[in-house]
């Protein structure tokens, strides 16, 4: 057997096993992620974060889902990585950069509050018609580092997130990569509630950082459209360049999403919330 030191971290209900650079590996990384994320026979987590040295940033973060697949980006994972780098790797200041497969992520750490600036979102498509379980649905798509479908709903607590989310996640319209699925309810002015089916975890999670961002951006986009139709763009909150949404997750924690809206796009997109180290341990392969 081989001993691997790990740190368990959590951000808004998303939990991760964090590993520093592994010089030699008994298992491939995908297989290791599947084993160490198992909640019955190992540490248990939504995903595994592997932190490595980077020539382009302060650290490099690789994200492996619980099913062993490697993701391009994870918002709450990046916040955990930033906190870990600041507290455990002794990065020189509270501002750092993280290299991901989606690009370079900026981060600011203040105690347990961590903000990350995501890469600019892309591929915004609204009101896409899809047929699911013999029902015609209209959904919204946006890529916030990873692909997300956003569906606005009422009665969020009553939605069968697992089955409906899974059907959309594997829908042929979004193949072969698939998509995360966010069910969103407007709960107030610039306030949203969200439940997410996560690709790779293949289940509902307590929170999803990139999903919270996706929900806020699509909500802003749709509010702007509604204001334009009503002729009230000058007084509509969604008409302002700088915007902030509070997103209430299933874990009951609130994530803040800040961004600048420029014409039909978004810049300076930040995700903010708490993260913490839960415990450290040794895992035996």
C-alpha cells in the first residue's frame, strides 16, 4: 500500500479532496479520483482537486469529478484551491492566479471569504426547444467555464432534479460533452434560488459555483430583454453595467455573483463565498 496525504475542503456545500503534486502514482488520476471520492469506502467528495506547479500562474488546478472524468473548471473548487494555496502553500499575498483548463482564474482571499474571477462566459443561447419525456421544454444555455443549462421554474422544492436533470444532461442536443443543469427560481430583486444536477457527479449537489454564475447571467440577460420590450431599460436594474446577484444554494449558503454587463455580453465575472478546510488525513492505495 501507498500513503497519500490529503486535505478535505468544502465551499458552500461542494466538498473536495485536495492533493498536492503527486511525483509517482500507483493509480492513474482518473481511477484515483473515483476511489478517493467514494463516500462508502474512502474519503468521499464531489470531486478531487490536484494542485501542481504552474509556469503561467501561482498554481495549476486540475479537477476530477467523482466519476473520474476531468472537468475544465469548477467555481467552488477554484475557491477551495485559492484558500489552500494562501493558507497551506504560503503564497505571498491574498491575490493569486490559478491555471485551469478553462483559462487563468484570478482569486482574492480574505479570511474564509474567497472571490474568483472567471473567464468570460460564452455561447449564450436562450429559449432552446428540446423534448424531454414527451414534453417540450425551452431552456437556456451558457458556458461559464463549463456548459450549463438554466431553466427558470416555480416550486423549486418540488422539482425532480435527479431524473429531469439527468435526462437533460444526457440529451442528444448537448452531446457528446453533456451539460450541467440548473433549476432556478426568482426569489426577490436580484435574488435567486438554485438546485443543480452536476455532470460528472451525476447527481444533485448542495451547490455549484459555475451554476450560480450561469443562473445570474442568464437572469440578467432575460431581465434586460424584458425591460427593452417594456421600454424601461433606463430604470431597470438589469440595464446597469455593474450588477450583483445573490444566489441561494441548496446548502443554505448564499453565493454572490458580480459582473459587468456590456451590450449582449459579460466581463469581470466574479464568484464570492466562503470556503474552509475541514480536516487532513492519509489515504492508503
